[in-house]
C-alpha cells in the first residue's frame, strides 16, 4: 500500500540517473544542473506499449511511465532493459523509464512547476460506482495539480472505452480555468493521438473487441495576468 511507496521529499532530491543512466549524470556529479528533465508522463502506464512507441517518436525527450502495480512495473522495467540491449548500437530506448508510484498522491514531489509538456491518461481505471468516483484519476483537485505541473501550451491526452468516464474527464477538465479542450481537427493531426489509439495494450484489446475509443485532449492555457 501507499506507505511502502518511495518518493523524494522534493523534485531536486530525485535521482533520475538510476532511471536514465545513459542520459542523466549521477546526482553527485556537479553537471547535474544541466541534465535533461522528464517532460512526458504516462500516468498508469500499464505494460508500457505507449512508452515504447513514444521513445522513438520523441528520441530527445525523457519520458516516464508511472504505474502503481509492482509486478506490472517489473515487467515494464525488464521490457525496457531488453529493448536497450537489443538497440545498444543505436542508443535507442534510453529515454524511457518506469517508476512505481501512486500518481494521485506524489506528483509534485517528482516534478517542478511547468516541467511537463505532455501527460497521458490512457484507459484509466473507470471506477464505475458513484462512491468510487473520487478514486478517478481526473478530478477538479487533481486537474489543478496537473495544471501546476504542465507548462502553458502543454497537453493532457485522455482516451477511454468507457463513455461515462470520458464525459467525466471532459467535464472536469473543460470546467477548469487552466485547460481548454482541443478540436477534433487538432486530434486528427496530432501524432500522439494516433499512437495512443493504437499502441497501448488496453487500446489493442478494445480494438479486438470492436469497442469505441473516446479521445479528449486539453491544452494548458497561460496563467491569468
Ligand atoms: N495505460 C495502459 C494502457 O492503456 O494499456 C494501462 C491501462 S489499465 C486499465 C490502468 C492502469 O493504471 C493499471 O495498470 C493500474 O495499475 C494503473 N493505475 C491505477 N491507478 C493508478 C495510480 N493512482 N497511480 C499509478 N498507476 C495507477
């Protein structure tokens, strides 16, 4: 449970070298100040399909998956290590990593204000029962936290096969003063929307069952004057 989760007391206390050894110098190294920072976050990354696709779409960015289930996390770790080994000559997949965390609790311990440019919420757990709705990963309170972490112009991506959850996420993010929903035309042009429709394990399952996929994307608008 949560009391077993490890998290840094502030973003500057996090040792990212462990997760991105080829791209981030060790913390004790003086050049750490210049190191790259995580910019893209996959919340509840599951088995890592999105991460693996994003790795080659954004080779210059550090991408992190957060996942609460220990075994699933280990699976993704092994998957990434294997990919790094297979592609060692090209230096691919050094830019993706997975971290066991409860994304509803400690995000500001890991990331600073405006650090992120993209956050993905792909097929989040629906928590169907009304009394469980507060456990949903998008709520008004969490939307404010996401707005803090995303820089203006940054994007929240959501996709689900559950219409009620889609409507819930749209309602909570649209009514937030720091988010504006992006158009269907924007979605059609964006490469990440294509990836999240096709490359997540959950998305593939929905595809096999001929289910619907509901997409909604939101831009983090500028802070008010
Ligand atoms: N995004 C993946 C996909 O599309 O294939 C996985 C979707 S799966 C239905 C939802 C995932 O979110 C599960 O792997 C679950 O363990 C994870 N999860 C749920 N709540 C979480 C939380 N608070 N923090 C991190 N991960 C969470």
